[in-house]
């Protein structure tokens, strides 16, 4: 049941469009802006809201997924995941987690991000927090089970 709940938490909607979170998504390990995708591959549509572009002049690109995005869906800027404030690449530990700078920051040059990629970063943090809580609670349950068996 817990696995089903975690799987369900990895799906999210933006408007009427449903997206799935994948913790192996390349956006989480970028050290430079992604290559722009050919807008014809997406039928001239925004990757977030699926609005069809009226002209090529209205095309913007998410620097995380490289997809074409309308101005409304290019919501903000954030640093690349593997850069600290000096712009140097941060090291990762054996599990692939980014080792943050001593101040805990992951700053550096900021890049345009679409609604979909931005939401994936939020979902990633929520899933990590949920998994940690579940693991803690499972350990407590196991300890209580052993106590009951010892009675």
C-alpha cells in the first residue's frame, strides 16, 4: 500500500495535462543548460500547457529540459543542480546526491525553468521527505513488533 501511495505521489497535473516524476530525470544532474529541442517535434506546442505557438517569435526554451515553452509557462529562474554560488561543479556522493557547499547553498548562475521542470524539483523534495519519514516509521514499527514478540 505504501509503495502505491509513493507511486501515486509521483504524478502531478499542470492545467489539464498530467506529468510523471522520475527521479532519474536528467534535469537533476545538469551542469549547463540543456540543448534546445526541435519545436517541430512537439508540434509547435508549449511543453507545459500544450498551447500551440502562433509564431516562432513566441518560442522560449526551458534551460532544464530544452523544450519549447510559452512566456506564461517560463515561470522563473533557478541555478543548475550541480553548481554552487561560485559556479563550480559540486561533487556528488555514492548515491548521486549533491553535496552542497558549507553554507548549504546551491546557487550560481540562474537559468530559465518551465512549470513542468520546476514542479519536478518540488516533487523530488517531497518524495525524498516522504521516503525518509516512511523509513523512520518502519524502523519504529519493527522495534515495537520485536517488543511485542518478547512479551
